[in-house]
C-alpha cells in the first residue's frame, strides 16, 4: 500500500511544477548548499543507473536530473535542489517497484478455471 | 502445432489466455484476434480493410525481396542460412537456441547470417532489416505459429512472462493491465487489443510512424507511454518478451506485414 502511495504522489507532481527561490540565502549558506545539491544529483544519478540495470528506470528521473543540472548552471540552487530531490525519490521508487513486482507479478495471471486450480 | 515441443506450463499459459479471451469476447473468433484492435471494433475494421486493399508497405516488401536476394561479397546469401532457404519460416521465430541459450528472433538470425558471411550487422532500428523481415514475413502469410519451448528454454520463457505481467514506469502499469484486464476498453482514441494476436503481423506499417517497424519498436512505445525508459531493440529482455508473447500466439495465422494506426 505504501508503494502505491509513493507512486501516486510522484505521478501527481509533474516535472513542470518545479519552481526555484534561492533569494533569501546568504552567500556563505549558498556555497554550502551548492555542494549538498551536487551530492543529491550524484546520488540520483547512481540510483538511476541502478534502476537502468534492473530494466526498471523511469523517464521522469532522467528529466529531473537534467532539470537539476540546468537549474544549477543557471545559479538557481533551490530549484536545482528541488529537482534533484525529486529525481532521487523517483529513482528510489522505481527500484522499489522492481523489487515489489518481482514478488507479486504472478497475481496478474488471467484468472480462469484452469489456472486457479493449478497453483 | 507440434505441441509436444511446448513445455506443459507454456502450453497451459497459452490455453489459459485463449480461454480468458474467449470468455471476455464470446463473439470474437480466436483467429480474428490476429487483427488486433480491429477485431474488437467493426467500424474501424472496415476502414482498415480498405487500407489493406492498397497497402502502403508494399514497396518495402519488394525492397526486402531485393535485399534478401542480393549476394554477400563472398557470393553466398541469406537463403543459405535458413531452412527452406528462408521462405515461409517465420512461424517458427523467435526460437530458442540451445547452444547459446538465447532467444533468436528473425532480426537476430538475419544479422547472425550476415556476420557468418563476413558482412557487418544491420542496425536494428534501420530500414534494411525491417524490409528484409517484412519480405520474410510476407512469404510466411497463412502459416500458423508453432513456437516450441524445449528443455532449457523455460528460463527465457519465464523471464518474458514476468516482464509481461510486471508493472513498470511512473504510471505503474503492466502490459497485462492494458492488454488483458482492460482489453476491449478505450484508452483515449484507441481500443486496447488483446494479448493473443499481438505477434502475428510484424513488421507493421503504422501511420503514426509513416513507415514499417518491428515489434520491439512497439514494445518501446508501450513502455514509454507509462513513463518507463524503453529498452534497446533486440535486448535480451525484449527478445524474451517476444518469445513469451509469440508462444501465447501459437496456433494463430501469420498475417504480416500489416497496417496499424
């Protein structure tokens, strides 16, 4: 059930809705923030690679990673952070999906008289 | 069907699906599912039959025949690589190769043939391989799928089966959610076709593509529309998926190439 909610949340939040507001930060805080955003982007990339290996990657993860990189390059650190965080969440959800599905896929076989008796 | 060569489980899976769709669509003959969504919508079927009278893919069959009969630089040709010289054989593809323990699709076999003869492999997304397989499919029209699942092939078959029934992508859909559970229902302007009949008519000319394309191109599109990253054409996962799906079409008549929306 938790899985379904996570997917639903991600499905509802389209990549277009990201908005940035890095204005209220002091220059020092901004530098520290920069580094942590790079870390989030890096982790999102690793998780995306992991999902690709499982044949389970989501397109939105790739979109959000490039969104984060673009925002970063434009100096929009907060926007980059938001996009990177969502990229990471979506990559984690896709890996969860792979694990979950490897356990439950058989439940979707057609329910006919024969297959019900068989298993 | 030489059913003995199909493992018991694979045969049962196929029979279960046929029974499922017979119950879901009591008015649709088993063989009519080879026409995909057109078997489920008479108005669209009428339009489609008119198109098939003057098929847009015809020049590609001619081109495929020409390519198929063009000798390699060593003097040999495709015909030498296949039983019956490659004519009327598609009903036995994809097949499981016990030596490499891989599923061999017709596209893969064409490229193996080239490599055996010192030619470079064709791109799986290019026009040449589509034309050649369109010609080969054309010569197999009217044959019935007879795909075997010999000992050793169960793992490939089961991987294809698992792929078909697993949810994927951000929208969290399995192939079976649309083409089994929701078959016959509308998705936007389209009617969802049934799993049985999905392998009969490839390569297909899609008006959306404005050209012929293979079944893996369709897999990629169905993956992408639920938000999943598509896999490479002829990747192991897609070949196993095609293997499973084609076994599910055993006993159906090949009618490719065909047109689709």
